[in-house]
């Protein structure tokens, strides 16, 4: 039976995911989970496990975020609406490129991506009670060859530092990209087709 309340919880601090949900007219409430470390936005250890494949990694992290968010919701006795989480990672030659911590890390990542095609994996998870739904979306992005000057200039902006792979396709880095294959919204951080499909499966009334 479909729920009459269309609102969901978004357990993410990403402004890009908020914008994408608004784009498809999803009514949501932010579920801030809190953390002693302000750099940790989702209260989940995002370290890669030894031997873990990138696809398994994004599925696991997205699930752990959803599980943590649901338990937080229960402890706070909030209205039990579906909780949506997502995790995005950049993969080059089967190696995960996470979020850079400083300019040197960002520049190193961009040098690696320069002139090459890499994958962007985003896993969307919806949790409600014991129901867990997941979809993994995979896209490919090709970068032009980037000069040292271009990379240094980009790394002097704030854009690389809260994004996997040290770039944002929706921002200044759009100038670097010669080709994409897959889902633009998935590369940004929330594949909208897959998200809509999961929300419908979870009983959210979406036209």
C-alpha cells in the first residue's frame, strides 16, 4: 500500500543532493545525524576495507549511512518515513579516489584523471523499518589533458575539497570534461531515475 505522506528523510549534508531532489519535486526533510568531528558528515567510517571492490564499497557505505540514519530516527522517535542516503566514488583503474584533504592530494588526483576515462559509482539506498532498497548506478567521464596551470588554478578554489575525485561536474570542472556516458545526475551525486524507482518501490507516491 502506498503511503499518503510523500515526504522522506534525506540523510546527507550534500547541497547537490538537495537540489536534485527538488528538481524532481520530492518533498524531504533533512536528517542531520551529528558528529563530534565536523569533517565527518555522515558518522560512518568511510575507509576502504582491504581487498574491497569499488562497487562493494559504495554499496556498503550507502547501507551503513542508511542503517545509522534509521536507528537515529528511531531513537529520536521521529515519524517513520523512508530514509534516503547515497554514496558516490570515483574509480580509476579499479582504484578509489576519495575526497582530498588538501591541495596536494587534490592536484595528485586531477593529474591522475587528466586525459583519461574514469568511472563514477553512486549507490542510492532507502531504508524504512526492515526494508532496505538499493540501486547502483555507474557512469564514465572522460577528462581532457589538464596542464599544471589549470590544475593549480582549480585547486586554489574551494570546489575540489568535498567531492570524490577532487572535482565537481556541475561546477568549474565542467570545462575539463570531453565526454560522459551514463547519468549526469548520478555523476553529481544522486541518479534521479534510480532514485525515483526506489522511492516508488518504497511506497512513496510519485507521479
